[in-house]
């Protein structure tokens, strides 16, 4: 019962943007002190694994990672939902999550001490190259437009440097604002970059949020099982990757999901389908990020080194219970630790029926939800989630601003995924780079530190393969299609008639490239006042961004001179720019008035404005009254949850 309750609570919390696994475990730790050590650990482990799995719901249904571990799930999960395969995507994610969780837990049960030595074998250079390996996913995601993908990654890396430097303590890129000393919160950035653009597009377009076809309705468990069995090697490989990456302190599910996604795309016979709704992409990411649960407990229990923040919290709970971690744990406190491991296995198995049950109703709820309620409800949950991380309205404002910037950049070819990758991996890459440089400089062997260790060489080779393989596969595909293209050259193509529905974006792309060039210039100027340790990484990234921006301007100039077509973005005939501007203005006013007026009061006012903005049809007075009642109940429920249950410090406005 503890395992089942923990899985359900964790899944529900993980599905809400901003309420992460760390928060779920931290809030519920005190309740486990009245339980025995084994029972308390079972509850915490179940909450943790449920929260990681729950992040897939938001990633698939609203394109927002419920937890950072679900970043890569959005790449194919949301496109599947847009095509009418949302129920199938949830079923695939559930099956893959259960299998990955079992593999991680079995590794914890059977081979904990030997695998724990892997964590000790990784030094700063290995962590740096591991972060670079994660960034090579940009190449896989940006085939045909790698230049813009790299620019997005540099933007994310610069954003990761805001605040106090990890090494050296330099204050960087805060522009005198104290709120930026702590840096840009990753959860707030994730919500903003992924969710805000989706909401703007929902408001501007009349088409439904998720397509639902009668023949594709439901969870389609049988189809999901066949697809998972078909991708069994991908499933097993991703689970092993998740377990190994989970062992590394500080890596976590986000890196595991990205590495597994990269490898799945590289090994696929149809890599061009990834990013467009490929089931193998969902299988890889969900199997990997859930395998990190068992993998992360290996260094936590064997070495006393927590791999992730939830592991650190659970380690603290162990110490409070009087359990001493270390190699002797498996002998001195064997009844406790093995009860916990088998409880973790049981919780993972219970995740299958619980996840399918919750997913069935969550999918039905989202697909049948009117857009006039869906848009303000998602906006409200994102604001509540961003605020709940640190009880800071500043995080909410950062979330909205980054979301609007991300929407603009997305229209001109710089996707949110490379920006998020740079932001997530930036601190790991910088810390590993600077520490390795200092060690190599003091020993007089900088090259050897970076390129002379076996694990580093292996990661470098894997990264090189990941970068080159998608382009090689794309080149082969183009050559294979050349004959077909030539034979159809004499036939009027549909693309010619569709050109009227497309818009030339080169002027906007020039503006974006110039803005990135200016950003690089500011980064270089600011680096002059830093110490050598604090300046080496930002100076490097700013220089790379400047070069990429210049290359982009040269590319656009050549396209203009030769008359070749450049980047063009599709536009919809029913797109309403007025509604988009109204949503943007209402959102900005909303987040800036919260500390003045109050959390709940501004939410009520925002619902009153956004509901008619998102309504394209006509509804009766009774319908509007019912929707208004739902909005009031939702706002009141979240306020009670945050103020009374989570005990968050709510903004002290004039009202409430």
C-alpha cells in the first residue's frame, strides 16, 4: 500500500509542470519519520520513481517536461499526440518506464558494489566530455539546420553562466540585479521555453490542441506492446544507459534521456523520423530516465555519494533513521536495504496499472477539454509550478520572458531544445572544463588530461560518431531520393501551390543573428572583468556564438545574392495575431501584478481575460458559468495546496 500510494502521488506531482521529483520527495520526507526505516524508504522510492514517470504526461500532452528528466520525451511524444497518437504515446512511455525501472532496480540488487566503482572512475574531464556528448544531440535534432542548432546551444550555455560562477565565485551577467545571483532556474526555463510557445500557438489557431481520430482513440495498449517488443534492443540499450548514467553523481535523468535518445536515433533504420513522432524516441527516453532511479541509489547506498537531489534527500532520511550508508550497509543493515530494493521493484511494477489508469483519464480529459479553459489552466499551472520551486515570483517572470523569447526564436529556426540542452548541461560542462584545465595546467599536461584518459577517449569517439552519423544518413537518403525527384521535376508539385501559404523569414533571421552577435559581444566585454577561472568558459562560448552568427549572416547574404530560397516558415490561414498579442500582454501583466495584487486575485482576473481570448466559437451563458466555476475551484484548490499543504510562502499582495 505504501508503494502504490507513493507511485500515485509521485505520478500526479510529476505530471504538473514545476512540481519536480525533488520537491515531491522533500515535502513528504517528514511524514516517513513516523514509519520504520524500510517502510519510509519504500514510500520515498515509490514517490521518486512515480514522479520521474509522471513527467511524461505533461511532455506528451502539453509539450512541457513535467520534470527535467522528460526533456527528450517532448521531442517525439508531443508530435505523436498532435497526430492523434497521444494515448499510444502514454502507453509506450508507461511500458518503457516500467522496464527501465526494473533494470535499474535489478542492477541495484545484484551488482551494486562493482557498478559503484564506475562513479569513482569519472573525473572532471570525463564529466566535461559527457556534457559535450549530450550536446551532440543538437546535431541529431538539427539535420539540415545545424548552424542554428549550435547557436541555440551557445545561447543556452551563456544562460547557464548567469549568477555566481561554479568555480572561482565570479558574479557574471547579472547586470546588477540581485535576483539573478542564483542563476536561471532550470525548471522555470524548461516551462517557459516549452510551454509558453505552445500556449501562444493554441490561442492564435482555431485547430484543436490534440488531434483525435476515432480509430486511434484510447490507450491502444496492444499496439504499444507490439512497438515496444519490436524495439526491444532499443529498450534494453536505453535502460542500461540510464543505469550507468544514473550512477554518475550530478548526471541524472536528463542526461540519461538525451544520451539514450541520441543512441536510438543513431541505431535506427529511419533516423529522419525522429523528432516527428517516432515511438522509438519515447521508448529510449522513458526507459533511460526511469532506470536512473535504481542506478542513482547505487553510489548513494554503497559510497554515500548521492547522484541526484532526490537521492541526497533520501540519504538524509536514512541518516535520520540511524542507518549508516557505505559498503557495510548490505551486511549490517541487510534487512532494511533489501526490503527497500524489493519495495522499489514492487513500486515499479505497480506503476504499470496505476500509470495506465491515470493516463487513460488524463488523455481523455485533455482531448475533451475546451480550449477556452485549457489555455488559462495550463498558463496557471505553469505559473504555479515555476513559483513553487523557490517560492520566488522572479522565477515566474523569468519563465514568461524566456517563453516569449523562445517563441520568437522558434519562428526563425532556433528551436527550444538546443537552448535547453545548453542550459541543463552548461554547469556540468563548465565545472569539468575548468577543473580539468587547472589540473592539467598545474601538472603541465593539459592535453593529456583532456585527451589521454581511456574513458574520455571513448566518450569523444561516441560524440564524434553521433555528430557525423545523422548527416551521413541524411546524405544517403538524399541520394536515394534523387532519382524520384528528377522524375517528378516535370510535374507541377503541390509545394508550388503551397508557397503562397509560406512566408520568407530571412529579414527576421538577420535580426536574430545580429541579436546573437550583440549577445556574444556583451559576453566578451563582461568577461574582461572576471578572473581567469571565471572568464575562460564564457569567453570561449561567446566567441563561438559570434562566429556562428557571422556565418549565419554570410549564409543569408549568399542566398539573397544567388536568389536561392532560404528559411521559410509555414503560416496558418486562421492564425490570429491579435489573440497572440492579447495573450502575451495578459501574461506579462499577470506575472508582474502577482506581488502587487495577490496570487489568487490575479489568477481570477487572468482567467476572465484569457477564456474569451482562447474561445473561437460561441458558447451559452450556462457554459460560461460552468467554466467560471471550474476556474474558481481550480485556483482555490491550487492555493490551498501551495499555501496549506506545501507550506509555500505566497506573495503578499493587497488581496490574496
